[in-house]
C-alpha cells in the first residue's frame, strides 16, 4: 500500500496523514469536490479531497457504463491510499444529440483540455438549431473500502437553455445552461444546498451518505484512528488487527444474534464485532468496561462510527454486571469475547457458560502472550479439558483460544 500525504499550509514538507475517520472524495474537479462535500453533510468522517492527499496518477475510465467508471475511480484511489473512497461518474444525455455525450460528456466537443467557457460555448453553438432541448443528467456514485463496494444512482430531467443563465461554476459549466424539471432557474442559479437536493449527483451522493450512516461504516476509519493513537500514546490496550479481523470473520461465519464482550477498552475489538453484525444484517453486542476513561473513549468512538444500533456499552465490573444490569440479567449469548483482567477469566467463564447456547463460541485473547501466568494457565487447562467444550489455540496475534459448546 502506498503512503498518503497531506500538504501543509506553513511548510513545504509533506506530512503523513493521520489515519483518522476519513472519507476520500476521488475527483480532481474542484467544483465537483466542493459540491459533494456539501451534499454529504454531517456524516461522521473527516472529508478529504485529492488536494489534501498527494497521490500520483488517475484511474483509466474505459468502462462502458457510469457504474463501471465510478468503481474504477474509487478502487484506484482506495488501493493507493487505503482510505474509504467515494467517486462518481456522470454525464448529460441530450435527446436530440442521440448519445453524442453520455459517458464522454467532458471529453466531447471542445474536449477536456478546453476551459469551462470554451466547452460550454461550443456546446450551446452545437445546440443552436435544436428545437427539442430535453435532456437528463445521470450519475453513479461508488463507495470502495475495506469490505465495502457499493454503488448508488441519481437522475435529473430538465432542458438546455438557449444561453448561459448564470455565472459558470468552476468545473461544472453545464450548470449554467441546464434547467431542472419543475424549476425556473438553472442549476448554477440555485444555492449549493438547493442543487444538492434535486441534482443527479445530489441524489446519488445522498444515498451513499444515508448508507454510511445506517450501516455504521465509519467503523473502519475509527479503527484506523484507534490503531494509530494506541501505537503513538501507549495509553491503552487493544487487540491486534489480526485478532480483530478474526473476530469479524468469526461473526460472519457463526452469525450470532447476541455477543458479549468483557473488556471494551476503547472499543477497537467491539468495532470489528459490530462490523460483522452489521454485514450479517442482525445481532447485538453487549460490551462491558469498568474503567471510566477507557469507557468514555469507547462511547465516543461508537458514536463517531455510527454503531449505536448494534452496540450497547455496559459500565461496570465483569462478571457482576450480568446479574446487576437489567439488559444482561436473563440474556443468553451466542458468542463471547474475553479480553479483560486475565486472572478473572475463570470467573468470566463460570458466569457465561450457563448462558451460552449450544454451539455457541467463546474467544479469548492473549493466550500465548499471557499463557504462563498461574491463573491463566489454570483457565486454559480447565477449558481445554471441559467435557462440554471443544477447544483449540490459534496462533493469531498474541494467541487466541477458540472454544465451542457442544453439549
């Protein structure tokens, strides 16, 4: 993977971008980049443009549909930066010109090297003798990231005016001569917010924003932020990325309805679990943390990631909360993850085992790195020899114990 850099205003140096909750807008068209940022609104991401990250090259847009080209652009910049990437491809279809524009709209006529003024003047001259001025804008927006490959569509009908009816927006020359259906003003005479509500791009990008909010896909970027901060500050512990991915893949495979975690820390492992639950389309995670500062950080991370519908943070000491907290008193579980105080794992198991459904699983972290401690050794020996559990130690991260209740 290539590094991603951001320009600095007060220095010629190129500084590595902090991998926080970010969404990259993959266009070199400044007008389009600004328009998309306005449309996205209050999504829980830092929105970056290609002016913020220095990446060489561009995708080859040789697709036969708007969808293919949008995906090519999004995939190109995702592979370059590792950032969740939003790209779009759009075009104007004019009935009287019978397919002359479409996918090649900006390359048509005066060509993509022409200025906005030159391009739109050529277009209006070409339309001068055309009586049927009906047209439509089509757009496909594509989201590509870790486990994300989604497309969204938008369309806007209208007419081409006979002359420019508003100043040209940089990078969006057609906005000055396209009057959307139901309006008496061209795109460029509307406010950016008004255009975002009705335009082809606005419709497609809003669908992408709604998908991100509803699916909690800010989680991937929040996880990157936690990884970065944990390594720099060494203030709190998180399971490694390999262990997190193992949890995610376990959730996808086992399809648990209820997951219980002891040891939230700042929410890193919980976000991996939530990612799997969201992709499965159902399920809930109850995650327990007794440390106030870590719990506060976890709550903030869950809010930023938009995973509140699948994650419940329980403040208190494990395993006592299973009896004291109303949401856990009678809760049976399909999956549990232990990553808290190691000498208490025996008590965790005793509390969870009666609530664990048949074929339910327990995952325990740090089995190799902490396995020689006296209480941890007792726990491992007990689980490995338990009559109802089938267990194995997996060499992932700091070592993971995976055990399934078979009786």
